[in-house]
C-alpha cells in the first residue's frame, strides 16, 4: 500500500501548537502514514524539555531522502520564544510553515496538510491580509469556491457564512451561497468519506423556520428557493428546518450533515458534542487540509495543560481523506 505523508504545521510557536504536536506523537499511527512536522526544532526541543517529554523526532532537510515515519522539517530556528507571548518573529515563522506546507502539497511531496492553531493578532504582526487559515489557504491554492466545515463522529456541519457580524447574516445569504456550501459538503461526504447517498439538511434562519412568514421572510425569499434549486441539480438537500430541533435530528442519524447559516448556529451544537475531538476542515481546496478546532490558547501554552485530542482527530481525518483520494 502506498504511503500517505502528511505535513503538520506547528502553528504559532508561542501557542499550544508545539505542545499538542509532541503529545500527539505518543499516539499510534496507521501503518501507511508518515508525518512531517513543519516547524521549529529549537522551539519543539525547548517545549519538550520544559514539559519533561521524551526524545524528539529527527530533523530532515530534504523530504526526498526522508525514511523516518516522523520527522521535523526545520523552517525556522527561533531562540527565546516565550510561551503565550507572540511577536513579529514568531508570527512570520507561523506564516512560513503554512506557505511551505501548501507548496509541498501542490507539488505532491505531501499528501495533505494538518494545521495547528494560529491567531488573527499574529497574522497582523506578520502583515498578512487574511483573517484566518481558510482565507489564506484559498488564496495560496487558487481555490475559487471554498467552505468552512467541521467534522465529528456524531455531527458534521458546513457554514454558509463564516466570520461576519450576526446583523449582516441575512443580507449576505443568497441562493448561490447556500448551494455552493451544499455542493462542497456533498462531494466531501461522497468522495472523501465514502458515503454513497449523503443526506444534507438546511437549517432555517428564523425561529420555527419563520412560521409561514410570521417571524421573517428569509426562508421564503432565499432558503426555500435554494432547496428547490438543489433538487433541480440532484443535490439531496432538505429543509429549511427549525434549527432548534434539526441538530438533534442529525445526531440521531436522520441526516449526514447540516448546512448552517452562520458561525454560532452551527458551532454551538457542534462544540457541545465535539469540544475536545472536533476537526475543522476547508472544503473546495485542491489539497487535503484539516485542522484542530481550537485556537492558540496562549494562556495555556507551556503549562502542559493543552489537550491533543483535536489534533489526533485531525490527523486521522486527513489520513482517511488522503487515502480515499489516492484510491480513487
């Protein structure tokens, strides 16, 4: 069986990324999986020493000569990094890991990318114009259509809108925006997860799906036409359903994924169920990309308290997706 080689970006060197990587390496890997840590061996060694962790993976300068199951590709060598205190140097290194990871994926040297957390403040320090991973990855890969999705064994969601004020959500919703998210979600379920007949549900915006127009007109104006258009395309999208009961229905097995209209509508039920082991992923990219579903946690960095469960789940999902694409 062909080997799957995933890149794991270290995230912000001052955050919990180095620590959760070290902890994740204690978990067993599938026989056909190898990992390349895109990061900083100095920071990893300092964090391992401070936390009393074991021996580090070897450093490799050339992936074409890689023989180890786990290795570190040194993309920075920072000294004196203080956990919880990012600066311009750590911010620029953080961006370097991502850009190099994307390049290696596009060139075929890596089968996919698993990203540790970055922060918007650090992106600003690095003078990057992007608000987060999703937008940066879309620009680096030239993706025309993308969506932010979240994966858990019990619940899977995709977002029609992402990081926008709640007051702007109604004006930003459109038939095409909902269809785009549904199309990408359908392909993910069918092609990457191997679900032969995926079932998608659309969450309503207003209480009780507007109760026939009593509580809003977005359902009749945008959501119902989107479901009708989806049916014309052969997309198995149902709804819109009242959000207060839809997520329970999905978790109970009635639907494989929920198309959520805004950030907290989907993330509140998702994190209630998958706070520790949830995975963030970007749909629509030409590469496999999964990520932890949490931030840099600067307040926990260097204290040995960060939980690696989300990173372990992200590695497992990326491996599953990469293997599925290789076998197609």
